[in-house]
C-alpha cells in the first residue's frame, strides 16, 4: 500500500525511540496499532456495504421481468440496448418534477 521497506521502518523506529523514549514507545505503538485496526475495520465495513449494494443492483438488473427489455438484459445483451436503457433512465432523472409527472401521466 505505502511501499515502505525494511530500512524505512528501521529509520521510523529509531526516530520514534529518540523522540518518545523507551518508556513511552510501547504505549504509543499500542495506540497507533489501535487506530490502524479501527481504520481497517471501517474500510472493510464500507467495502462490504458497497459490494452488497452492487451485488443487489446487479441481481435486480439480471433477474428483471422476462417481458421487460428495460430490466432483463441477460448475459448476451447488446451494448446498444444497455446504452439506450441507461440514457433513458438518466434522462428521466434529469427532468424537473413537473415534467416527470406529465411523462408518467402520458405513459
């Protein structure tokens, strides 16, 4: 992740020993380890939530109704079909609320 080698870690350890001293260094190391664990746990939590959300959306798109080409792409969907669907949905979201209601009433 940070691409820190052994020599860099050794320099950091020596500087920490000189700055903090031998009596405060173990406490500081435990404190740093605690924050690293918390950061990793938060990252893993966010990553798991994101993956679950993406999996749910993909499942919803893949299942779809067989008669509805807007949601049933299947494994062999053409790029043009996907592009058309995405553009249509994006255009619907960009309309002002009054235009959305008029669109729904016309459909």
